[in-house]
């Protein structure tokens, strides 16, 4: 059984590196989609949540009788009525053994801890009837003082959870002197104070909202032997585990499906009260239930990101050689410790030293509980904060020394011949070439010409000043080596799983434990497998996002799917080849030692005899003529645990024009040259970079979640939370240098978060660079025209947004109350308040 | 309840609807036209954009009863005789989508933009899509897709 129709391998075009158009797109551009909210099951009931308008209050009573009597309402439940079947929402990463962690009930019985927390759920035959009835639930609250401001909360002035006795959740510290990875930082700072340069700054990482385009939705189907949960989630496997662990349902009785998922950016890396409530209600009633949030509910209750104060001290020699870095963070957890929670700033702990050869480093983060929406991973998760801090500081150091910001960076960065390099944070960077990426980026933007124009404008006193911002970032991605996660007390491993199934018809089914929600895995993973097995791209089908189809997985976040999940694919495919080899040898009547496998074909060395892997698959399926003792299957699994993180890097340059008379900003040009190792699909990579850039730029210029003084999220709709549009943004100029990663077979590095991590400081550095001659060295993000104008006119960093929200109508006139009562339109004084009509 | 009759993606349909029902709810809940999606509750995101009598509208901003007697085209009715509309092709060709949730609205708005301005500048494209939010692409490749479609003569 030989075949001769296959092309010789040298004629087969390699799939890796091709700009394949995406397999996913045909469905998505024709509306043939399966978003969770699209699902309708027989007898399905709809849920609406009743949410607290107060940031912090005791629940005195909940009267559900009017809602229960409403047309087509099936039932209304409060926390006590669902009791233990509700389970709890878990924190998977207690960052210290002593971490103070409030119990997080999906629907608390006695006290709410943030505005938007769920206190009752209405079940009705239609979504509209459920929402109508939610308005009829009468909740009596006794309002409590709320811990809102991060610094005040850290001082325990008002307690977010009075029973805990403190708002301070955990203090996590890394010190290079203690860890043996470097010198003590205090010595470096003392020496620099005496005879060097000390830069001390405090930067604000404002609160952001991931704002994925698809609002979260969950369907629970309790009919059938397995309970099925469909959810708009990034993490179906973690979700399944957490449901089993907290609600008493055996894991084997739970099937979780993440169907089409419309974006996540970390915002769907969560196990949510809404999922847990739907789970409990579905089980209670024995009927399928669906809950889909409104956008306003999403903004107030889906987790937020960032929200830190960064106190930074950089020590250097007089010539600008860095000698030490001390980082002290305050991080706002919000009302509860979310699934990653305090782990987010810890993911940044190893990255503040970035690409620079600091001999001494100290990092601490104090996580703090407040009465605001919980925070967790948002694109970059810890690393944007680190990159922002260090890249801003390097600009300050350049000013202090009096050299170009690129010159100070080059003086201190790891030279390309110094890789692999073990950093002061204890990580080994495997590969990189900062010189090459920087040279290319400078060429792309016309760096020297821009500096010349900047000088001209400055000298002529042009009202429109030009700033050039630099960010030479690196990040750690590919979460994560399980041993490292264990050392950091994370509750799970960081491996990924893959299966390759060889079908009799020549098609290949590939199962991955990664769970895409826009990344294009179906396309990129097909390319990897097609190359590895020498089969057609079109013949590979990628299956994912259903725990019954893909039973093992660690899901998608932390730029891990390619560098961890892709390696699992390679290993599973290699096992298929190993299993096929003795069968091919048997059929070809040759010794396995004489076979070679190239271009999808086993051939006998020195002959024209050969056989395609698809033919071996068919013969194995038939199993009529196999070697003795060989199982009739080529299907193979692999579970890969990464040996190390990997470290994409790049140089981003941004040119901003600032109208110094009005504070108006215009981005003139943005270029970046990223080194992400070998690229599987350049088209998909470009999309990841563009989208990442805009999210990082949006942090610099536009986005902020703002609370008023009573704890109401005033940027609680898309009218108020400023997501950039096509008209706000520009086209980008992107390129790549290539230093293949040495820690995975394909030589790839993650790219999903790179743009976001790099771009924020590039933009802010550009804005500050444009107005530095006015004595400005910081402008708080988002750099609104007002803040820029204030900074130019001598008001420091442009002032804080906090407390700057407009008072509610009526409130300003009504006896000048400042401390509360304004939540969600309720204008009563603090104290016992009735909030009929608080249903969201 | 009010009786409405209209044409959706070429099919004649008629239903009793509550006067408060939005067109997008009618499309999704009554007709199963789930290709059209809901992304916000303040008419900012444009994910629900459809054509009403040939003009793009945010279908969350139109009552179903207002569509009585009208001709509605959704993303599901854009391809004809198994042939993708050139704007659909262009979004795939230029990688103008990632998660795909904004895509139905983005494509419907782009079709409308090109029907009124067959050769838009980048600036005109960006302004023309200002009412449609995307969180994945950074708009770069969406702009390319519209330019590509324009170069293919996709004006209707």
C-alpha cells in the first residue's frame, strides 16, 4: 500500500510564517455565531439581578412579595433562601499565608460591600418580565461608611469589612538582598544620596475597566445527567473546577462550555457571582436559566483592573548607571479578593527592573480592601504597571543626567551578547536584542528628524509643542512553570494539554485546553499542526472550549496559549508520528530505522517507497494489518509544563503634539518594533499588536473608572467610560526583529499583551516630553486636555479625578451633604433608606 | 400588543409585539436573527447596526413598531446567493475582526458608509465608523478593510 501522489516535501510550502486568513471569520462575518446570549433552550427561564445602590450597607430586609406576584414571574430568591447551594467565589492565589480574605458569597445575606453587589435574583419567563419584577423588590438598607480612597483605606480610616478589623489584605515582598539575587537596595540608595542621583516619584495607575464587547452571559442547563453551564468565559476548565469545589457537585457531573466568546482581556478570567447564582437557581428549579448582563451592569460588577499607587526610588551613579530600584505599591483589591486578586501586582514584581542591569532591587505590594468593584487581571496584569513605572523613571534619569532617553537606556540595558541573562529579580532572560529593535524603531519614526523638529518648535516658542516618547519594554509571559506557581502559592499549575486525533478520512482533529475568545487559535494552531504532520491546513480542525470535548486545560490568559499550548500541540503531534512509524514500517515492509518522516510522508531511505501519514491513519483505523502488539490508534495526548517564562521585548516610539494653549493632544505617529521570536501568522500578530496598542494608549489618554464620594461608579455606562473610537485613534507602523525563544520548540514568544504593556509609558513620556520645559515632570493618567493644561500652568501632575465627579442633581442643593446618599439616584440621607426600584 | 409586518433579510414576517420592544430584541428574540447582537444599553457601541430601508440604524434605538412596513437587512442577509458581500470579504482579507462581536455592526455600518461615499479617505472612514466600538483590533485593520472594499468597488 504505497502512494506516489504526494508532492515531494521541498515543494510543500511551510504553514508557519504564512499570513493565513482566519478560519474563524466565515461564521463571524455572516452572523452565524453562538454567543451565550444567542442560546435558547426549551422551557428556559430568565434571570434579573437586584443590585445594591450603596457601596457599603447592612441589608435590613428584603420584601420580594410584589415581585413574586408579578406576571410570569416564577420565583425570587435572596441569599438566605439559596443558602449553601450558592457556594462561594474563590481566590485562587493567597499571596501570603497571612492574607486577610473576606468570604465572598455570590449573594450576601446580611451586608453589601460595593455598589452593584447582588442581593436578590428574579426568575421569570422572559428577560423583560424578570427586569420589570426586579424593580418591585423592596430592599431596606442601613448604610454604613464606605472605604473608597485607596490611601485612606490603607490607613484603615474606614473599614470595608468591619469584622476583619483591617483593610490591609496582604503585604508581599521581594528583596534581592534577601533572595541572593542582588545587593541590598538601601545601601545603593544611601550611596546615591551621598554621591549620585536619586529619582523619587509617585505614579498613579488609575482604575480601568476591561470592557470586552460581549457582555457576560451565562446559561445553566440542569436537564440531563450532567449539569451544563455555558458561559462567556476565558476559563471553562477553571470554572468547572471551582463549581465542583464550592457547590458540592461532583466535577464529573459538570460540563462547562465557552461557546463563541466576545473578547476578554482578562475581564473574563473570573468566576463570578452571576455564574454561581445562575448555577444555584438552575439546580433549584430543574429548568434551564439564562442571565445576560446589561452593559451598565457589566461596568459596575465585572472586575476592574489596575488601580495602584506606585512609590518609586531609583538610585544611579552620576553618569546614569543604575544602581538600585525600590518599588512600594498600594494595590486596590476592591471589595473582595478576586480569583487572581493580589496576584496581579505580584505578576509585575519581577518586571520593574525590566531590561536594565540593576544590581539591587526591592519590591513590596500592600493589597487593600475597599468598598468598590473588585479588581483582577486586565490585559498585561501587573506587567503594564511595572513597565510604566520603569520607563517613566528612565526618562526622568535621562533628564537628570542630561542625555537622550534612548542613550540612558542603552547605557543600562542587557547587551545582546550577554544573553542568557539572570536578572536581579531572579529570572533568566533567554534571548533578545534590544539594540536591533531600537535601531529599527528609530529608523521607522525618523527619530533624529523628530528631535530636530522638537528643538525648532521649542526655540521658536511654537504654541504646539512636540514630544517623543520612548518605551523599551520587556515582559514575562507564557504563564507559567507550575513549580514557580507553587513557590508563589498559586492554587493551580500552569501546564497545557493537547490531543491529536487522526481520523480515517484523513482529517485531523486537534483538541486544545486553551480557550480562545478572539485570538485566532483555530487558524494559528492549524498552521502548527499542518506543518508538524505534513497535512493540509484545511484538513486540521481545532476543537476547544468545552470540557467534554477538551477535558483537560488551563485556558487562555497571560499570553500563554501559543507558548505553552502550542508546545503541547507539537508534542502531541510528535507522538502521533512516533506511533505511526512502526505501522508504516510494517506496511512498507521496511525497518523502522530506515524510515524518515518529512512533508507528511514516511519514506524508506534510498528508495522511492513511501506512505503518507493519512494512509497510515486509514490503515490503523481498518486495523486489518498491524504489527503484533500495536494498538489500533495513532491518537496522542501531551500535557506540557513550561520550563520557563519567556520574554518578548520591543522598542516603541510615539510622537505627540500638545497644544500648550488648550492642552489638546494629537498623536502624530506611533511606531514599534517588537521581538516576539518566531511568528506563526504575521496577520494575526499584527492584529494583536494593534489592539494591544490602543488599549495601552487608552489608559494613557482616555479611560478611567471614577467613583463619587459615596462610592457610586459614575463612569458606569459607555456614555461615561471613554472607550476610544476609530475617530480617536490613528494607524500604526509596526515591525519585528526576531530572537527566537530558546525555551520552546517553535521559538515563539507571547504577543497578546505586549502592545498594551509597552504603549502606555511611550505615550505619557511623549506628552511629558512635549511640555517638560514648562517644569512638568508628571501628568496623571488619563492625560486629559484639562490635566495637561493644568500641568503646563503649574498645577503639578494635573490633579486627580477622584472626588472630581459632578455632584448628583438635587444633592448639591439639598443641605450640602457630601458624605453619601447619592448612589444610583437615591437622594436620601445616609441611614436607613428604602430603595424600591434598585433592580438593574 | 401591536401587529407589525415587515421584510427582514428578504422574508416577509409578521408578529404581535409589545410597543416597547426594541427592533434588536424583535430580531433576536422573535425571529432568531442572533447574528445581530447587543453590546450596550446606551446606543454607544453600534454592535446592533442593521439597515432599515437601506440606511444604517442602531437597532437598539428603533422600536420594533417603527419598523412596521419597512425593509430590514441584517448581517445574515448581506451575502447574496452564497456570495459574500465585498465588505464581508474585505474584513476577512484584512483581518478586520478578532472576537467578532462588533463585526456585524461594523460591517453593516461600513456598507452604509461606502454606499454614500464610495472612495472615502482614512479620515472619512474613521469618522464614519465613530459610532461603532471595537475593543480588539485597535481599528487599524478595520480601516484597512474598508479601504480594501472601496478599492474593490464595493458601493452597495
